[in-house]
C-alpha cells in the first residue's frame, strides 16, 4: 500500500510539474472553458444549459486522450518500464495509477468549472447531484481507460496523435458538446453514437439535468461502463514493458473490442 | 543455501536465424564477483537481461536461488539488484524521489546516504533529465543496491563514469562482496574485470570462449611479455636487429615494443645492442600479459598484439 501510495503521489505531482501535462490537465481546458463561456453563451442559446458537462468533457478528453498516452509510449521507448519491472513495479500499478491521478486532476478541474460556470456564465446547474457525480466518475474512468489503452497499443508517438484524434476531433464536432446530438441529421446521429462523449452527454442530460435525452440514458451509462471496463482490462492484458522485446506477443488489434459496446449502441439506439 | 547462487545451463537465445547466445553454461557461487567479458554483440547483455527476466530464453535454463527469472520474476525482485545497460527514469523524477519510489516497492527505508556517497548529494533535488550521463549511471547503481540485494547484476556499470566515481564504485562492489553479495559484472573494461572479478567468462559470438580466474586466463595465453624501450638517439628505431625470444616487435610513440617469450633473454640483449650503438637507455618497461592481452588474443586472434612476426 505504501508503494502504491508513493507511486500515486509521484504521478499526481508529475501532472502538475510537467509543463505539457499541466497544459493538457489544467491550462488548455480551463482556458477553453473561459473562452467558450464568453463566446458561445451569447451565440448559442442551447449551450448554456449543458455548458458544465460540455466543458468537463473537453477537459476530460484533453487530459485522458491527449495527455495520458504519450508518457506511456515514451516510458516504454526510453526503457523506463524496464527499470520499473526489475524493481518490482507491477503492470497493474503502471496502468491504474495514471488513471487514478487523472481522476484527481479531472475532479479538481470539474469542481472549478461547476462552481464558476453558474455565477459567471449563467450555465445550467445539475438538478440531480448524485447522478452528476456518478456520470462524471464513469466518464473519467472510461476516457482514462481509453487513453491508457491507446498508450499501450500505439507503437510510437505518431500513432498516439492518430488514435487520439480519431476520438477527440469527431467528439468536438459531433459529440453533443456544442449542439445536442439529437439535432444532428439521422445518419450523422447514428455515427455519433460511436463516440463516448455522446453517451456521457446523453446520460448527464437525462439523469442529472432533467433535460430530454436523445435516447435511454441508462443505455449510455451501461455502454460507458462496459467499454471502460473492457479498455482497462485490455490495457493490462496488452501492456508491454519493452518496445524492443515484447514478451506478451498479444495482438494489439484486440483493443478494438473496446469499441464493441458503442457499435452495438449505434445499431440498436440509432433508429 | 545452494552451492551456486546463479546457474546458467545450455542457455540459448535466438533472434530469427541468428543465435545471440548459443548454448552457454556457467555457475556463480555466493560472494563471488563473476565477470562477463566480450566484444560488442557477444551476448553479454542478452545473458544479463535473461537473468533479470527481461528476455525469455529460446532454450536452456537460468536460475537464481533456484528461481526461474522468466517464470517467477516476482519472487526475484527483492533478491536482485540490477543496473541495466540501457534504462532510464522519468525526466522530471528527482534522485530523491527515485530512491523513495523504488525503496517503497522493495519495502525498505530509502537509502539517501547512498546518493551522498555516490556523489549525488547536490543533485538529489534535480530532475533526472538534467543529470549528466555519469550521474544517471551513479543513480542507477544507487537504486540497484539500495535494498541490499544478495545478487547484483551490473551491466557496464562504469561506462560514462569519471575516475573518482569508478574508484567509488569499486569500493562499493568490494563492500558488497564482503557482506556476501554475489555480483555478475558485464564489462568492456578489462582492468576493472582483472581488478574486481574472482572469475570471468569471455563470450565470443554467443559462446563462452574461455573461463577462469583472471590469473588463470592470463597464464593460459601465449604468455608474451611486453618490453617497451625508449633510447636517447633512437638507434632501436633505425635498426632494431633480431633479439632472442622475441615473437614480434612494433613501434609506437618513439618506443620500440617487443613481445618476448622470455624477458630474461631479451632484455640483456637489448642492453648489449644499445651499448654497441653508443646509445643510452631513457625508459624501459617490462609488463606481464594482462587480461586485456589475453582477451585480444581470444577475440582478435589475427591482431598484431602478440602475433608472430
């Protein structure tokens, strides 16, 4: 437990100490939040009621999809994981501790957004705080697991950009952050169901903000949970200590299994 | 306690068609410093990393305290101290943090005194990325031995170290041996192996070409004594002549170097020659064959050193 705690505290400090992580964990999402608060609330009247979950989702995506995978690939390539392995640091700690420290960073950012968005930008306040927190935790877990899985399977930093942007960019456009996903044309709406942000927004709208969800919000909760659990398990299963000497020999294409819940959702919820 | 702490039997590691290590066997006793020597690509690091559990053998067995490093790596973590040839730490981690981090996983108190001893006291709060190569190597060594492991594997530990740090490292190794630790040392530094190792194995193209104590290995060679001579007028350079028992002679930096089977025959003949030439001796050195000479004999049999003229 002491080792785990030491490792966790170290990882958390790194999230504040390293400039690139500080940027992705705090400066970019909070700067973007202020900018959107100043611009979008005036331009788009549908934005303010769901501004809090939208901005939290941007923060979570920046922290997990853009911030989490790179240190994993860099550590593997630089031989840092080899040092960890010979000193008895378990793979479970390497996978779970960054996920946990991201939880703390994201909860801090979420608190800042939630506390300030109402008074400063007249944002909608959650009607059900229990569901709000529950969906927040589930969203961070799912995205952090996805980010970790990307770091585990990406052969190098260039692939991280590719894999992360495959989720990040469509989510920004189609993910229900700026406009509700049920306002999209039917074909785009079906495609948008492949994005985790759509399910987080749908669950928050339906369960925490007393707004009309695009579809059953409990299905969104289930899809996020199953996908997050699959991603977390696969991140441990596919983890390699060494970029040159792969002991596991497991097929990284297995990572695609984590998309299965979203595909099933798109088939059954899109109609 | 077993007779042998480390046992390697018929170990083979193949990459595609190439055997990096081709059926080597050796044992290391408790309290012994065992040197693994060999040119680049001989298989030293592959052997070390397989003992550390970082690589899986293609065939054969490797055991440390009867534990298979590949199958039961968790049982070995507290028993093994490892300084890898190529490893790293997170760039923003400080030596202090690294010591606390790894000692926590080894369930021992952090050994900040080791950082001081290895000359990292002033750098203990600096980030890893700002340390010099030598400082990074010293930190890796401190982390490897902080939990007082009974077996220590050091892969090129003195690479990039200055003279002072090298001496300090040798003192630390001697202390560990005195406490009963077993050390396997992979090195290119023949002087280090000769000074520190109780036994060495010379690896060549994945096989053990020679093994024994440095003294045994040196004695088993052609045993040519090196006689280096510098004279005032350089008469030896112009006309060295033929001296008894000399197998080969070369010229280097104004010195004439003779490789002799019997220095007792060669040296007086050189003195006589200088007297006849009316020349005066400025410097004469007689050196017994070193482990390096023996190493070169084995690894580069066609090299000039000691080859017949």
